């Protein structure tokens, strides 16, 4: 169904939630067909089984409205879509009215706009409004039209049972010489609660004062034991294809009071969801210079000449807190030593402060939060600032900086800042797409020559100071300890309590809890070969139950949770091998590093105990024939509200396959090597025998189905696991048969290349081989192994030199996308290995340089590992934390961080980082600041232990362990 209307009137005045654009502005109409729903030339189209009609009984302005309707409570993404041409406009202000009425918690929708070129979207979803039950409400949105766009598409979506009405659509372009900035502005009159607070004031240029303001406060929910009351009724909600009930809603006294979660013998009530309270600023008023007043001690009022803003949300969809950084530009610098009072001009918010740049932290000065070792050859801080609506700052080469004692603020080292990358410089890498990742000048403060232990700040003349940091022997050890605490928090089957964990939690995922672990006939490789999908894509389809053999697997406990959820697989063993490699390289140092883990106090180094947690998980389940199970998965992702110890899903164990078994072989053999180093020969023999039995099974299984395995997509990576297993066993046994397997599968046998896409990624194996004694190693292959690792390290150096904050990609590949912790975690493993093999200080220097971003020396002045440094993620995707409503995330969780492969997904801008919650539009932010601390965006704020935490613990651990 569709309706047609042509808007031809010229608008005389716009009202944007109380902010009028004055009559001096020239307003021209953008023709939106069907705007008042009474006729014309427009064409609304229904999609996804939506009911679309012209409602002549309900209207806001005329005699009819557009009504989008769904009679299905489980209906998803019902749509009404209108496409219409534009005539070269760069943007317009879109206004109208919306009304909604629906049933159930699932009811809601959204209104948004996309620009088109032909029929293809350009520029991404531009969010206008989330939709819930409410009477007619006005909306206003500024729409950006990217170059080349020739159409606009208005999209109205509906989920659940109910109706949404739309009326009075209009659009106009504005031309004015006022110079004022206008952003999409929400109706702030609907908010109640505490007013915003000023959390920090500091300079970002000599005449530019940055004011950090936090809006809203979170109201945390509750997870409590369920106590049945008379009249309680538990009603099943969402049901998956395999029959699993995924939501159980408690009705009490005729009202829904929350979710009932957990197994039948341990029911809990999720009685509240996280929400927020508070009054925000009217940000368009805040962008007016006349709103703000700075008063000196003499009572003289000073007004800024310009105001800029950048704004970010924290939290989840509809539950965001917001951080704002307003920059006030003044005609001249403030007077050092003077006291000022800043009045925001809204909600009676003001703050007095003494202006003293040597004691004031600046958002423009970025140093490591963990500090630097005295022997570090890369003691570097950065100077940069992107102000949001006013763009990137420009700084002067040669400006003085000093290293100040953090307490006395006396200078202990003086230098000059040096330009690293100007904001007009293209950053290195395919995904820069001609832009500077910072969109700002980036300068370096180099104080590498200073090595006196103490606590310091970097002070840049006329700008201000960094966060304080230490220079001491323990700097990198601090980060390593935090990362290892994160691995404890990822342990399955482990009771949590002090001092081991951040909060108490009963043991989860343990057969002694009365849980069953069912063996499947299908391995992960089998599932992919048969279904053409990853196991995650079929987990809730019922197929796991079809593949169940009827056998229960004993001793199925241990291992690391994959990410924010609770599955475990053999890919996680890279975490253990990274820890084991640190033990190999620095055994004496890590004998002295104590961790708050239950095993502390036994006769093994704590790092080694942590490494064995995942290895022992697979060793414990090893079959009599030597095969290694592929891990544990449930028949779905965690149910809403179910923390790990309450998970009520069915548990399945993947059948063994050669890949997973080879991964275990390499890990168990490396554990045996460390046991041997520590003089524990009996333990070394035990793990070696387990590895040999596993290798025997894997080789027989591979030989019996060789054609089946080698035709699998990604065989080249499966082959890498065999190569690594073979070299790890060869080092332990000197058995020629393992050397033969290794040489037959080594990509660096004939040439010095250890990492090549679609051929092999064998650096770990090359590093083992490069350290073999001369009587075991082929000199030519050993030379290739060392040269190949050096070649990768050199690529990382080239990459680092071309990025604004010196980070690097995991293999130095300029085409590697900016995802999966590429700068949230340090990526200098190749640099560390190259240094160990060659003792060339260049590699060590760059291992330090490329790690600085991860420990806080970045434009957001934060680490991307929870609990590390002065500022770290507040809302990572941790299901257990999320469902238990603990106010702080658990420590040591390194998130994915920046995800920049183009535009953000439309659902992100629709529900999470809306244009009312961010400024400017999220897609215009510098890539170096494109981390969004919203818990339900997995590719930014989740992780996997092997992709983000494993490189972090290795690089930080290497820098900590070296002499």
C-alpha cells in the first residue's frame, strides 16, 4: 500500500525543540512526497509483511496519517519505506510528528533516513528517533547528504504488535551567516534526575579550555534468589528452533516484574534492567558562546568566542550515560595562578578552579598510564587534540615540554615537541583511505634519555600535563599482572572469591555441579564441511541434539571462556602457549612474579599455573585412543539474565579432529619443555606422553581421511597446526619422523617467509626452530626462520612509522583491517621475537613504541583493558557482569577496540550511537578515537581470549621479563 502527496509550501521558520532559527535565515523546501498523507505523488512501500495504510481517523495536522501496523507480537523489522529524489542539496532539516501504541516488552521501532546513489545507500543510517509507546511527538533531524547522493530513503520500522503513525513530514535547507552550529536536539524536558557534572577542566591549546561533562547516571538492576509468592505466574517468552525456552517472564499481581533465570534447582530473579536517570544539557544552547561565563577573581566576566563539542555514549541501547568535551576558545590566554569560576549557563552548573597548567591535566597530552622502565629506549608521549565540531588542533613544532616530578612539579628533564604527523598527512595502511587516523596534528615528546626512577607527568608549555606515571622496573609487569588477572576471570569451572577475583561467584560449568556434558559425533571441522557454516550458526537449530552420541564426557571442566559468553575451544590454547613461551624465555623472572590465584604457593611459578589451566582442560578429557575433544558449546548464546553459574542451556562436547588435536599436541609439548626447564622430569614425561598419544591419533585420522581434510576451506591454516605440533615434539624428542613432518609442511623451508596469507602463518613454529641446537636444526631452514621473523618485524616497523600513534598491525600487513584489537592490544610479538633472536635494539625499541597506544598513550587517554591505568573501558560486553549488575567490569579484559572497516552497522547508529548521543556523527570521528564504550556492540566492546588478551599478555610480558 502507498499514499501520495506533494509538499510545495515554503517554510518561514523552523522550531528545533525550542531552538528557533531566526527569520534572517533563508529557508527553502525539500520536497518530501506524501508528507501530510492526503494525496500527491509520493510512494510509500510496505516491506517484511508490514501492514501499511492511510489512517483517516488518527492525524496530527490534516485529515490523515500514515499508519504502520503489525498484528504479530513476534514480528520483527516491519517496514514502511519512502524514496524520493533530491536536487543537489548537501543536507536538510527533517521534521514531523510520530505517535505509537503497542503491546508487550518487544514493542518498539525506529525512524531513520539514508541517502542513496541510484539504489545504493551512501553514508549509512542517520537515526532520527527510537519509538516506544507515546502520544504525538515532534521530531527534528539534520540530514547529511554525501557527495553523489541523488535520493533520500525514509525508513520507519516496527517490532512486535502495535501501530506507529507518521504525519506532517517536511524538510528545508537553511542558509545563514550567523556561523552558529546546530546539532540534532532532543526534547530535554522529558528528563528528570540529577544534573550533569563537570568532571575535568584543562587546556588543549593556550587559549582553548576543555570542559569534560558527564550526563546521566546509571541505575543498576538486581539479580536475586527467586522466592515464590502466591499468584506468581512464570510465562515462557522467546523459544528457539530447538525448543529451548530463552525467556521466562515472572508475572506478579498482574504485572511483569522481571526474568526468571537459571536451572530449576537454582532459580534467580532478574528484577530490574539497567536504566539511567538525569537531565542532560541542551547541547545546541551549550554551543552558543554567550551561554558560558568565565569569571575571574576580580568579578570580571569573560565570554568565549567559539565553542566546540565532541560527545560519546557509554552503556547500552537506551541506557546510555554520555561524556561531553566542550572546548571554549578565548581571545587570549588565561592568567596562570588566577582563580576562575566557570558557569555552564544551564542547570546552575558551575565549578571554581585555579588556573595553573603545570598542575592541570590536558586532554591533548597523552602518555603511558603504566609508565616506562628506566631502560626503555622509547619513552615517548604525544600531543594532539581533535575537538569534534571544530576539527583538529594545530600545534607549533619546537614548543617546549618538560618532565615534571608528579609531587613537586619541578622539572627533571626538558625538551622540544617534534612533529610526527600533520593532520593533512595520509596515514599508513589501506584502511586510512587518504585520511590521517587522528584528524589532528600529532607531535612527539621524547624523553628516552631520562632514566631516573620516580613518578612524573609530561608538561607541554602552555597546554598542560599528562596523567601521572611511574618510571620503574615494574612498569610493564603492572600491565602483565592485570592481563593475567583477566585470564583468571575467564576461567570456567572456577569459584570466584577474594583475593582471586573482583567479586564472589559460585563455581560454574563443572560436572560436579550435576551438569551433563554430551559427546557429539561431529567435530567443528565436520560441522563446517557439512553445513557450510560455523558451529555458532547452527548451535540453536537442534542439530547439536541430533549429533549427540548418548555418551557423557567425564572431567569436562576447565579452560577459558571464549569471550563475553561461555564456550571453550582449542583455538584458546594460543593463550597458554604465549604464557609458556614467556616461561621459556624468562624462567628466573617469572619465578618471582606472584599472582592472586588459588595455585599461588605451590611449587610452580604462578604464570606457569595459569598457562596450564587451559592445557589441563584438554589433557583431562583426552580419550584412551589419544584423541582430544574440540571443546564445549551450549545450544545457544547465554539466555538473557543468566550469568555463568546460572546457565541452564544444554552442554555439548565437540568430537575430536586433527586440527584441535594438533593444537593440543603443540601446547602439551611446550608445557613438557617448561617442566623440563624447571627440573620436573616426571611431569615433563607425563605431558610429553600425552602429546605423543595425541599426535599418533591425529596422524592416523589425517591419513585415513586425507582427501576429506585437504579439500576443506582453510586447509592451509589447519596444516599450520600440524607443522607446529611436529616442531614442538621434535624439540622434545629429537625424533626424525617429527622433523620430516615439520619440513614437509614448513612454508619457510625454501624462503625466508614465515607469514603469508593463504599459504601459512608459522611464526610460532619458526621461533621454536630458530632456537634449536645446531645438531638438531638444518642451517638453511634455521636461517630462513630467523630472517622470516625479522622480515615480519621490519614490516611492523614500517607500519608503525606511518601511523599517528605508532601502533602496528599483527604481521605488518597494511591491508589488515582495523579490527580485533589491532591497537587495543599491542601487536609486537614479531618484534619481541626478532629482538630475542638477534639482540638488535631496534626491534626492542619498536616493541615498546607499538605498545604505547594500548597502555593509554592515545587520543582518548585510556587503556583498552579493564582495570588498567587511570581510565579504561566501563561497559565491555561481559555477560556475567552484565547480568549480575556489578558496577565495575572485571579486571583484565582487553576489548576489541576500534572497528573501522567502513561505516558502522546501521543498527549501531540506530540504537546505540545515535546522533542524539554522539557529536559529530560517529562516522566522521577520527579512526584513532573510534572506540565506543557500549556493551552490546560485540565487534568493538567484546573480545576473544586468543585475539586480544593473548597478544597483550605476550608483549607486555616480554617487555616485563627482559633483563
